[in-house]
C-alpha cells in the first residue's frame, strides 16, 4: 500500500493509523488532503479525508442500523461503542411546530409504531413527495410532543429479524438531543465524537414553509458547532440546499449523488436539466468543489454493476473527484446478501451475511476516502485489513 504511506502515522500501539493532514480546502475548510488538485491526483488511491479522521473513514449509517432500529440513540450509541469514526446522526426532517427530528424520511409508518396509535389513525394520508405518491404518516403533520409518544421499530425485519428485539425501546431523537449526546460522549471518552447529519427533501419542506437549512444553522450556531473545524459534516442530495448551507455555516459540506440517470429534486423543480451523470463529469465536480468539500456517491457510481448485479470496472469518479479537490464518502455497505454485489453474496438467505470483506477490499482499492455502513464493526475490521495489507 505504498500510495497510502504518506498519510500513515504510528498510533502509539504499534498499529498503523491513517490520519488526514491538516490543510485548508478551496473554501477554507480543513481538509485532510495536501493543497492542490495536482497533489490530490498524485495521491489517487491514497488516503485523504477530513482533518482528525482516519482514512478510509468508517461512517455509521443511521448509527449501527445493521444491529438496532435506525436513527435511535441506541443505534448511534452502538455505532460509537463499536468505534465508528463518524455517526450519521441523523437524517433530519421537521415537525409541524418546526423542530428537527432524526428520521430517514418524513413518512414514519415504516420506522415507528405510529400505526399502533389509534389516536393518530386520522393522520394517515397520501402525499406527493419529490414526484412520488407516498401513503402513511408524515412528521410535518405531528408536533414534537406527539412524535415523542411514538417508538422506533426495525425498518427491514425480513433482513434483520434480530433487531426487532429492540422495537419499542427508543423514541425519535431530536437534532438538539443528538448534539447534547455528542457533547456528553465526547466528554466521557476524552475523544471528539463526529456526526454527519443530512437534510432530507429540502425543496419539499421549504414548500411547506419548513425550510431546513436555516433551522440546522440556527441549532448548530446555538451549540457553537457551525465552524469549519466543528466535528459536524453536513450532507444533502440537493445541491442548492448545500449551497444554502454554505451561506449560513462553515461546516464541511458533502453533496450526495444518487443514480447516474437521476436528477436532484431541486433541479427538477427549477428546470435545471442536469442529471447526476452531468455532476460527476470533471466540470460538474469542479463546480461542486466551489461550495462543498466532498461528494457522497452511490457505490455504483464508483464501480457500476452489470445486469447480473456483478461489479464491473471502476469509473474515473475517484480520480476526477480527487483532482477537483473533493473527498468521496460513498454509500452504503451492508453485510447482508441482498445488499451486496452478486460477486460477494453467499447463498440467497436475505438475512445471511455475504463476503462483505471482499466487497470492502474492492471498494477501498479504488481510493475512496470513507464509506457509510450499517455495520461499523465490520467496516473497521475491513479497514484494519486494508491498512495492514
Ligand atoms: O447519507 C448517505 C446516505 O445515507 C444517503 O443515503 O438514503 O441512506 O440517506 P440515505
Ligand atoms: Ca443519510
């Protein structure tokens, strides 16, 4: 792993650790990559990242959602206890009275026990969300006090039957509770805890008079976590939402990228014809680098799959993003068979683990700077293998 050597430091235990070097990125944010785009390219395949974080960075996706119902303090805590470098706490959506809570989407029928609350039966409805018809219960129709009466449940019990043991144990956390938890855990551990919140459906919520970015910024400012060296990375699938955040706070920012043929919903609404395929061109990446520090592409944008679900050859995305001065945190690696490329499945059981270490090896070899994973413990072992290889 000669290309990674320049970023390795002894961690005092005899093991090697990968640490980002402190430099300022194009917009003044502390990045782990030395200086220029040329330097970035020279390290293609080598370690980059945000200052103070190991590379490749292991990001607990919705906490440790492979083991606990997602976006609960129980899931976040487990991710941290497992050693995740960063915890995705949380995906943020608003309540009717303007609070930010941690749910992956506004519809909460799949991740809470709301259906078991007869008093909320009348709130079930059908809405159009980013062009799709969705039926269920929506956070924007509940006050925070009402949402606090609900409890989280496992989203995918067919794949994660063991996680249903924890159904009903945890409430929906607010963003402010997460920030307080981050501080408590940082104090307890004597080590900075990092979080990676995502603004969900910003255009949709702005249309309802519930703009997300101002709320996120106000809360971060209140807690003194709005600075370029704050341990809070912000992400969104909508580039204009990320640009809005750029004007409000100085945190590291990441633009999420869905499938190549998809269009960010803010582009659809504004008539911008570009697709994700346009955003991942060198020109598109250069534009992103003018306001963000990184991208969060699907793993398929890094290594596409063929019609049979098997991995093909890596694209130029890692090289091109690094040349633009951007870090890459693709999503999402999960241990279970159905979520892995066909090459790494073992049998067909939907809740059985495949050869996820093989998958990590393949993705890490592309030079990505980190990865979102539902199973942070597995990701950490895979990184250890990779670093020591
Ligand atoms: O935030 C990275 C990744 O979480 C994006 O996908 O749909 O899980 O929020 P999603
Ligand atoms: Ca997310």
